[in-house]
């Protein structure tokens, strides 16, 4: 009975938090989708235009471009991957509409395989499909990773030199389907699976001894987390690659169950909030982007590698300038601000400047006692103006660490 009471109390608190997160969205829910909030390519240039000019490719008629179904962007480059180390990767993105542009958001698909010559590679595939008139949004995230990576234990006070390398293979399968309730508000369910295989260290007991954590730290044993999700979404953007002014809130409540094959019964809550503010009324981009999220895991038996960690948010975009996996615990708070500006009037070149801060809870007190800042700047090159896709080159730095990230699309 006591366990049932705790579960009911936890669900009440969770639903209360979700309700208050969505109050701004519900107040605006009756507003119709704005038909003028679409990508305007008039007078704009991208790398495709430059290629046509330099190599004398034929220029398609304007009407043919407007009716184009899929907008591809492909970027093969060496770069510094999340988690450290130089890798070779090819980022391929596709944007397309399943309905009229004025009533349907841009659907996006991305495939970003990468590898290096030290036994590390990954095959991540992500999709966000908006059906006609935004009746449904179907989201997917599938990955297979071979991922040797350093860990620093739990909490926010671990020194930089005190780290430990763990080798493992990772399979992720996340799927969700959300139905439109009002113009910008969606609700649905999903299924999440995390499978960590062949966890290896130099000594069978070294991982557990280093972290002081008993779940999911046994060498040569697999860790499986399998659970259903409740998903709520409020989204006034119409482009994931390059968001226009608007708002975004996403809430995912996950219930892992041994009945579904999970090694233990535990839950997690992820609340993601973003705001995009235009600073000038003209068409030249001059925008402030704000991002914050709260991520918490609760229950007994949570595997170590499933605990909230910087850089392991769903899109693996948090913590630019901070090494992935650097801070980990049962709760994580994150804040980021980015200024985005076009340099050229045709939108071909732009830049960003960003700053972020994160904190994880302390193992013994559950308090957010230590905050870790980072900052940086980046160059933007318009790859495909029809989908709004940029080549993003970001340099970020924090205490004792710096990195360069290259990819397609904005960080958030």
C-alpha cells in the first residue's frame, strides 16, 4: 500500500508540473496555424546557387522549385564528435511536406553515420514526420553505437583528471505518435528502448568501484531499459532545421517496466522548453533563441548509463563547449541562450554566439550545488534555402576543455 501511495503521489506531482508547463500553450491554442509562417526564399542564396553559378548547372524554373517534394542536404566532413575524438562522418538531411505548406509543418529526416580508426562508430537515424494539416506527428530515433567513452562518476564536483574509460555497444529505439488536440498542441504515446551491450573495462569490478554505483556497472553484463512513454508537445515552429520565431515545449514521461523486458522498474521525466524571439521586423535574421530543460530519473535500479548526463539529451546537442558525459546524476538542469544573425542580406552567411550552463544533483543531498558554464561562437553557411538548412560550425569552450562541432541544422 505504501508503494502504491508513493506512485500515486509521484504521478500527481508529474501531472501538475506538465499542466503548468502547458498553460501558455493552452491559452493560445485556439489560434489557427498562420499561413504566412513559411520559409521565404525570395532574394536568398545558398551553396546550391553558388554551385550552379560556378559549374553552370541548369537553373530550374521557380514553379518547379516551389513544387519540389524533398529538399536534400549532404555534408561529408571530418570533425570532433560528441564524446571526443576525431571522426569521419556524413550528415544527410531531408525535408519534405506531406500536405499544403501553409497548414503542414516541414517533415525532417536525418542520417549521420560516423567512424574513426580507433574502434568507434555510430549509425544514428532520426525522423519527425508531420502528416497532412499537422493531424499527427510521428517521431523516431534509432541508433547503433560502438562507444568507448570517459566517465567522471556522479555529481558536479568531480575533478577533470579523475575519469574512467568504459567500452560498450549501444542500441536505441525510440518511437512516438502524437495526435493534434488544438492548433499547436499534441498528445500521444510511445515506446523507448535502451540496450547497452558488452560493457567492458580494464578490471571486472573497476567500473562499480570507480562510480560507487551498483546498477548497470557490472562488466561483461548487458543493461536493458524498456518502457512506454506519455508525450505532450506544444510547437508553433514550422521547421526543425532552422526554427522561425515561435515556442516549443516537449514533455516525455517514461515508465520502464520489467513486464516489457526492462532490468528494473524505474521512471524518468524530460521537460524541454524553447523560445525564439525576432529582434527586428525585417527579413534579415536577427534572433535570440532560448533553451532550457529539466531531466530526472527516479526509482530503484536505474542503470548508470541511463542516468541524465550532459550531451545525452534526445538530440545530443546540449553542452556545447563541455565534454559529453562530463556531468551525470539522477537530475539535470540546463540553460542556453544563443544570438543568431545573418551577415549577408541574401542569407548565405551568418553567425551565432552562445552561452550555456548546467548543473546535476549531488548523490547524497539531491541538491544542485555546482553550476558549469560554457560559451562559444559559430559560423552559419546556407546549404539549402528551401528547407532552411545551414552548415553549422561551432567552437565552444569551458574550463579545461574546448571543441569544434560541425553539422547540418541549428543546435536547437
